[in-house]
C-alpha cells in the first residue's frame, strides 16, 4: 500500500528534528517517487522540522550543536527536493540578507545558526563567512541589493568593526536602505543603540523575529 502524503511529511519533519540525515534522504526519495508536491515536502516536511528544532532550542531542550545537526538533515533533504521544484516556486523573489563574522574573529557557530534560521524562514542569505573585511559587508550589500546585514562577534576586541561597517554604509549612501542587526557574546542592546544599529539579537530564534519586524514581514 502506498504511503500517504501526511505520513511522509511527518517522516521528513521527524527526521530533521531527530537529526537523522539518512532517514530524511530516504523519506525525500520516497516522497518524490510517490509523486507528491515538492513545495509541500519542503515547507510542511523539512522546514516544519527545522521550526520544531528551533522551538526546542528556544525552550533550551536543544543546544546549538543539536540544531546544526538538524540543519544538516534538512539540507540533505533540500538537495534532493529543491532541484525538482516547479519554476513558479523557484522564481519567487526572496528578501536578501548579508551575514558574517566581523574582521578579526573566527568564531562562527552562532552566525551559522542564525543563517540557518533565517534561510528556514524564507530569506536568501549571502554568507560572507568569518573574519570578514569590513568593506566586504558594504560591497556585498550593494552588489546583491540586500535588505539587511547581520554581523556577529564573540570578541570585545572586534566589536568596533560593527560601528565601522555602519559608518561605511552611510558613506556609501545605502544606510537608509539596509537594516543592520548585530549579535554575539559581548554585544548588548545598549551597544547596538550606541552605534546606531537597527537591532540586537541574543539568539537565532530572536534574530528571525527581529528581521521580520524590521522589514514588516508577517
């Protein structure tokens, strides 16, 4: 007997939450073979699982490393399903964001988690990586017409780079068009206000809510 769509969606979602990459790959292939809608598999299966994982993280039941493993499972499924999306779903214009760890800092686990959560929420994220030269944030934001820039650092010695990027955005004439969100261990709302950032987030789940609020996205 054929497996129902709901059963396969549950397997996709559960596989992501349970960090079971092989299960997700198997369920993704079965989902395709059964001929169900690919978009639903992504949104109601893989993304649903990632949303559940982010809730567990917010509830402090999952750690950062758990969520990263969940994301590995989600991406494994996306690799199978995404190429089969109908062009109408592929062509939807996504809001773009630039993300990176400021120059002088190589700690990127938190940044990676924020990127995953924002991608799961439907944003197109351009990841500059870690130890990013400050001008690169501005150049890339201009190049891709980004709506927001996310910067992180875990070091007090590199915090000043965030202030510099905001000044560079002003000098380039695009500051009014780009929201700036900052985060990381030593960062606070007070510091964000002091340097003129649009927002500060203490964790990945809050970052998604913050970006949506700043851009007036439901």
